[in-house]
């Protein structure tokens, strides 16, 4: 078997032409498709990481806001309790003052009634004494 240079040259030309056609029609489109696919995958992974980071930041912010809300609620509750205690003390003091006023009015009324009774009793005793003296004299 001998090597024929013309067949070797035509074989090399055919191979080169086949490689050029395959490169244009198959390899370049497939590589560009693979590159685009890899870019989409990379973009999706970056978006996933960004979303995960944003979610963790949002959760942290939510936790901070929840804690602030709890603190604010506790402060409001303490304020309301203190206000209620102050109002209760005022009501008790007012009730005590009203009770003292009524007690003083009752004491004054009792004293007045007692004096009226004493006066009435003295007048009755004087009338009885006069009537008795009139009966004795007559």
C-alpha cells in the first residue's frame, strides 16, 4: 500500500471543510446555547442568593420591629396602669372628702336636733312645773 498524495490532500481538504461546516452549523450554536444557559443558571443563583439575603434582612428587621412593638406596648401598659392608679387615688380621696363632708353635716344635724330636743324638753319641763305648781296652788 502506497500513500497517494492527491488522495491525502483531498482527504485533508474534505476534513477541513467538514470541520469548518460543523464549526459554523453545530459547534458555535451549541457553545453559544451552552454559554447562554450557564449565564441564566448563574443569574438565577445570584438572584436566589440576593433573595435569601433580602429575606434574612427582612426577618431581622421584623424581629427588631416586633421587639420595639413589645417594648412600646409594655410602656403603654405601664403608663395606663400608673394613670389608673392615680385616678383611683383621686376617686378614693374624693370619696373620703365626700364622706367627711357628709359626716360633718350629719354631726351638725344631730347637734341641731339634740339642741332642739333639749330646748323642747326644757320647755316641756317648765310647762309641767307650772302646771304642777298651779295644781298645788289651787
